[in-house]
C-alpha cells in the first residue's frame, strides 16, 4: 500500500471516530429509550448528551427520550 492510500485510510477513520459512541454516552442513556427514539448516543459534552439520528426526527419521541435520560 502506498503512502497516499495509508494516509487516506487514517483520515477516513479519523472522520468516522466522532460517530463511535463513548462508554459514558452509552451508560447515560437506557438502551430501550434509544431504541424507541431511534437515536444513538455518541458522547457527553459539558453535561449534554450528543446523539445521532436519521431524519425526519419525531420531536415528541426526542422529548420523551430527553425526559427519560434526565429522570435517570
């Protein structure tokens, strides 16, 4: 493998690393609530849970998810 291909592979993994959930984020959100709201908890930033989801997002489901996470 040449050097350009190696550096491209590293940068592609670096770009995807922000999509990898952290253990803290996974522990902060109940699995069932994530499945119901169809979200993936990614990371905690300054006390906020950052999640990924596919649009369109049902606002009511997101609000319910937020309520469950805050209650926990």
